[in-house]
């Protein structure tokens, strides 16, 4: 057909390549459509000189390459396969086979205790009349959803978005909306529609409310101050907007004691250097759930997935909280004296944020984000608590509490209340959900059924911790000429305790001390920023095999010689907080590069 010689060989080679690619496509198509065409033996189907020539060139053809005549025959004898009807995917919990279809108009009629309380979640319909009196959030809030959708409320109160809560809802399911009616319902109000734009490099762990880690690539840069846009974000509710956070209209309310009139300060008042001396503090903020994914590797816990990036460091600028409390009339030794009287007499400083649940026009006046610390800490000059309005020399970004945040160094990030609205000197802790019923660490035998949150104090000072930022997990590493792996990471301990030592290992038995870069201007007994470390880890000879998996381990020791525990199992808890076991990652030693073959150089054998 195409003659002989070099041109024929080139043509056959080209056509063989094209048909080989086409055959791959056809086979994938066969698999996706359930077809099982037989592979045709060489020369078994001589349909003209073209196919004979290709067959002579060694091309194997599948049954999808047939003549027009065969195609007609195939179509005529095609067997129809009745596809099994796929079961409808259930969108909401508690589905019961044979349950009735319910009109949304009927749901709307059940909107009170007297008429019964029905709600929808996605396409499911639920009768929660008997449950509402036991609702942990109170009757008032749940009645706001009566006779309608609870979707926007669950989007707001993110603690509902766990399997255990959905299972409880599922027990009250009575039916479902039709597919058509569900699709035609107006979209639920989105309380997060006004949230600010974020850096695309952040590692997003939840979109609503927004929670994202500092990128591992940023941590690997070993920058002392994390750029604002790369700083990890932990939000519990939508970011406040409007007049309440307008710097020109912002007002901070301070109640200096029981039965005392509140004192109000504007942002301009706080920034008045004739009234308050400016103060800068370099400090990390870390979520108490940082490294939670390590606990998930032991057994699943409830909470956001966090790897090692729920931590960042910044320079915060503002005014000392002790100065502000002194200005509004709180006696300077009030907190310290109450602490000396014992736990029952200790006074607290409650903090309330402006981030409050809002669904449509309804704003939850009781569901604000809140926290508290001992008043003694707020008044202690060595704790360096500040009301901050600048972050790394710039006005606070919206995600980090603009216009004012109470920055409490050395403790769980949950206590550094953003969008600060109110300070209250009180005889009890904040009664906020996040102070009373979250951020507490039980032993690893406690279950959700046996957990008593009232039996434990809220997490404050954080334990010693460290992590490897480079190399990244599951990456290929190149050994140095002297058989070492280069490593980088961070270490930190709460309560102002600096880092005394960081150790790295490849086997958990032989350790090498890392080089430390401690924060400048901070003593070992008053350290709020992280310590960055680098190390050259000698790899044991028996592990120096190209292509071999290698475990890298780090542990830190703080200035009081608290050391990270060896196992994650020992610190596992149902909430997945305070995960500070040895940090381990696995990498692979770079395989040796093999010499190029003649084919790779462009020569045929």
C-alpha cells in the first residue's frame, strides 16, 4: 500500500503509535460502559490491505475496530441490558425505607409547642417536639427554626456538624420532602456571605466558619514573623461587619466590678498615647487542637482536622490590659489578692466578642463568642496581656479581630478573643460554650457518654510542643554527602516557658540536638514567640538505602524541662486537643538515578 523502504517503515511506526493510543481510549471506554471486547489475534481479521499492513507491523486491534458491515451486524444483535435503578442518595440523616413524602407547607404549620415543632434539614423532615425542652442551647434558639429549615442555624452553630448530633436528629425523622420541592426551596440564608477574601495558599480545613492552616511551605521558610495573609485562621462564627467594627464607631465596654457602671472607650481613646503607653509583644497564637490529625491516626476524634499549621507568630502592638483596667478603676492588686484566697474566691476577667450568631434579621444576643482568664493574669505585667490593634505593623485584619483583639500570650488561642466587645471583672468564669463545654482534655478512656465538662478547668497555658516543617511528609529526600538529612521546624511552650532543647532522630533511640534560633529580647522565663530550629540528622548506615522509607522524629524540652511524651496514644482524648506527642513523619530516600537507556537517548534497539 505505501511502498517499501524508509518511508514505509516511518509510516507504519507513526500509524502504530496512533492506533495504540486509540486502542487505549477504546479500552477505557469499554470498561466504563461494561463492554468486554476480545483482543484480536494477529492477522485474525484481515479487513483489507490497511489492516493487513498494520497487522504485519505488529499492531493488535480490539473488537471496537471493525468494518462498517460488522458494525451494522453488531447493532442488529445488540443485547439490551437493563440497568438497575440506582438507589437515591440520602442527603439527611435518619432515612427510613417507606417513609412518607411531606409537603413543606405542612412543615410550616408545625411552628410552636402547641402545634408541634417540625423542621427540615436538607430534604429530611423531623418532629423535634419532644426534644426541644432538652436542647443544650436552650428553647429560645431552637424555636427560631420551628416550622422551617434548620440548615442556616447549623451553618451558624458549627458544633452541630458532627456525627453524634446528626444521629440524634435522625432519631426524630418522620419523612422527607419531594425532590422537586426540595430543589425549589429558596436557598437558606448564608451567614458567611460577608466574610473577607483570604489568601488562596492557606490550607482550608473548614469554609464556614472559616478555619485554615498556615501553609507548610510558609512554615518551612523559617520566617520569624508570619505574614498576615499567611497567618492561620480560627473562626467560630461569621466575621462581624458593619458599624460595630467600624474603627470610627467602635466602642469597648468595660465593667470594673459587680454593681458598677460600665466605662466605654473608643478606638481613638485606646490609641491616645497621652492616655496609654504603646506596647509591642511578639507572640504565637496556636489553636489547642493543633496536630489533631495525629490523634485521628490512633482513633477518630471530633473536631476540625489540623495538621501542624494551626500556629503562627506575629508582632502585636497595642496597650497593656493592666493599664486599661487601672484607668477604669480596677484596683491593681485585686486579682492577685483574690488568687491568694483560693480557687473559690478567685476573680476572673470575662471577655465577649462581637462575633455573634445571626440568621436573617435575627441576632443571637446570648450566643456570643466568649472566654475568660484569671484577673491576676490580666493585671500581671509579666504576662504581657495587651489590647492589640496592630499586627506586624499594620491594622488588624478582619479575620484576626479588627479593630481590637485581646491578645493573651502563652495560652490557648481560644482565650485571645477577637473583635473585642466587652470586658467584665467577675467572680466566675465566662459562661460561654467555648469556656465551659469545649477546649478541655479528658483521659483517653473517657467517652462522649461519660465526659463531664464541668469537672475540668478550661485549657489555659499550653504544653511544650514541636513539629517538622521541612522536609514535608511523604516527600523524597536527598542525603548529604556525609549521610545526613537536613530538617527544619518550630518549637514552643506555653506560660512563657522558653525552649531549652530540640532533639531529632531517625529511630527514636539515637538523638541529635538541633540548632535553635530563640526569639530576640525574650528570656527563657518569659518567652511568647516560637523557637525555630534546624538540624542535620545522621542517618544510620543500615537505613541509608535509596528508595527506603525513613522515619523522622522531633521532640522539644522547655526551660522547666517539660518534655514531649513519646506516644500519641498517651495524650489521645475525645476532643483531640493538646496533641504534643513526638512529631513523626515518613519520607523516602531519593533513589539513585539509573543511566539513560539507548531508547531514552532517541535510539531504537
